[in-house]
């Protein structure tokens, strides 16, 4: 996509990353809806969302052209570094929820003794 020469991109081609992300998030929604009907434990969908959104975001970040070279840490943009943390959180939540963490203990209702 090319903007006019007086645009901040100076007529250089840019990717419509918002459209890329919208399409990929729609696909992610479809995957989450499919998985929801087959979930095996509470929290599985949330953990999967984090693990799947991170690579989607990192891929879209690859096509963005608005980061100054000084903002990169090695070959990674700040958004890609955040995606690594999001993915790690998703893995942690997956392991935690699968092991039964985060569930409130089932309390037994005690019947009061008659007076």
C-alpha cells in the first residue's frame, strides 16, 4: 500500500498490518470456538489464547515499519519481546490450570443440627 509523497512514509510501501491482525484474530477466534467445545479443563481456552496470540502478534510486528532501528533489541522489536512474555505466561497458565490450580476447593455444606 502506498501513501502520497507528503505522508510521513514519503510514498514508501507499507503493509496494512491492522488488516493482517484482524484476519489472524478472526482465525484465532475460530480456533478458540472449536477448542471450547472440546475443552478438557477450566482455563484451557485462556491459556491457549495467550499461546496462540503471541505468535500472531509477533508475526504482525514483523511487517510493521514504524520502529526506529534503535528500538530493536537484537533482531526483535519491543512488541515481539512482549509476545515472548505472553507466550511464556500462556504456557505457565496451561500447566497450572491443567494441574488443577486456580480452582476453588469444593466446600461441603454442613447441615445444622436440630435444636
